[in-house]
C-alpha cells in the first residue's frame, strides 16, 4: 500500500447512510468547507499539530468540479500548503469543466484518473486512448498519477503496462472502518512499504510494481 484515502459517510437517523455526493455540495454551497476561506491553511496547520502527523504524509484532494472563484487566492493557499509539505491532488480528473485550467495555474502534485475511464478497461479502445493520453500528460508535467476504481486484475495489468504509477479500488481492499483497517495492518494482511525518493518518502507496494490505495470508511453523526 502507498496510502489510505479517508471516506466520509453521514449516518443520518432518518435517511440512513448518506454519501458525500449528497451532503458535500450542500456544505460547499453554505461555505462550511470552502477551500477559499482565508483561515483554511491555519485550520490545516492546527490539525497537523494536534494530530502530530508529518505534513509529507497528507494529501488533500480537490474535486475537479469545484468552482474556484478567486484563482489568485487559491494559488496563495496552494503555495502555503506546499510550504507545509502537503501534497495536492485533482480528484476525478477528466470529468469536470476546468481540468486543464487547473493544471495551468495551480501547483498540483498529482492527478487521479476518474473511474469512468477505468471501468471499461481493457475492452474500450476509447478509454485506453484517454488513459494513455493522461499518463503522457502527467509525465510531461512531472505529476504523480492514480487510476481510480480498479476492480480487476486485467485493469491492473494494463495500467501497469501503460505506465500508471498508482491504482486505487476494490481490487486492493473494500472500504473499511478505521478499527478494522488498523487490525489489517496489525495482522500484516495489509502492509506499507517506505521507499526514499527525491521529493520525500513514498510508500510503494512490493508485490505488484504499482502503488495502491486502501479506503478508510469514516462515519459521521
């Protein structure tokens, strides 16, 4: 494993378990979790200090569909996050309206290929062409790359052959509660491997030649 993505679910007494696609747009629209608020970086810094986690081990994902109304302010925020050694990734890349604009103007460190381009691999010629182009784009811009939604060995094999560095999906692990995830590492059913690289410490899977991501399902009341 090279990393773990925290997934948030809202366990609502009336409506049951709600996915982020339901409540995140409401929170963004009301300003509760806007990236562009002036105190955002301070909140992140305080959270790092309180949790005693090295900033190098944190990656913040920005969904491609998020409307960034003040590019200059966002650029300052991204530079401040970089000073904390926090990585910045574009999530669901290829599905939004401003992906290339984001790459042109903001200091991202990683692209995450949306699962819609992975689901029909290796049979879809169009998706093979799109993923090949995205691999080339990431290499040209010196960005790390993750393919989301990988569920089959055939997909993993093709992505490795295409040069995609990391994969994420249920082929590696289903979404797990935090305590079950911790037990998986304690029993060595899940393993992390550190490997020094030029820009810090990377975590890489020995077995597949690809980095892979697990999911941590975090319920919220």
